[in-house]
C-alpha cells in the first residue's frame, strides 16, 4: 500500500509540476506502461438487501446460509489481499447496505468477482459495481 501511495504522490507532483529532486532515485524514474498495466485496479461494489428481506421475519434458512457463505468468502479474499475492506451499515430494512472495496485486474474480472458473491447468486442482495481508488488509508493501530 505504501508503494501505491508513493506512486499517487509522485503522479500528483508530476501533474502539478512539483520538483521531485528531493525524492529517492527510484521514485524519480518514470512509470512504465508495463508497470501500470500489471497493477491491479480498485473497485467497489455496493450491496443492498432485496425488498422481501426488509422484514426480519421473512428470512429463510437458505437466506441466512447465503449470508454466511458471503462472509466466509470475503474473509478468505481479505486474507489473500484481494479485498481491501468490507462492511455494512448498521441500519435496518431498506436503509441497510454493504460495500466491498477490492482489487481486480480489470472491470471484467471485478464484475465476475461481484456477481459470484453468494448473496448475489442467491438473490438475497443486489450489487452495483463502481471503479474506485483508495486515496487515504489509516495506518494499522497497534
């Protein structure tokens, strides 16, 4: 992540005409299109419960199983580094929503990842995909 931040800062400096003379020699090297092409892109998908599940009493065992599989899948993708963060609002019913910020090689791969979410497959949630770029991230706390 630090390399990504350095790249953004360097790109901003170059775009603004800021001198990079204080930067390390490696940071002052131009970014090649090969390096840019190999770098994963960031995406976000927003999840929303389908209307039939806005009522807590409407949930079935199959719906709950899909949510469990969804969570396990996101845990695994977080462990491998693909998912940057995932979470949901604490509101209920039609106000609740979740989001997943993750990396993929391209939009097609990102769409496949989103559409293979167990909650999307089971029809528990709908999802919309958006290109995304993490600009700032808090350092891990000890």
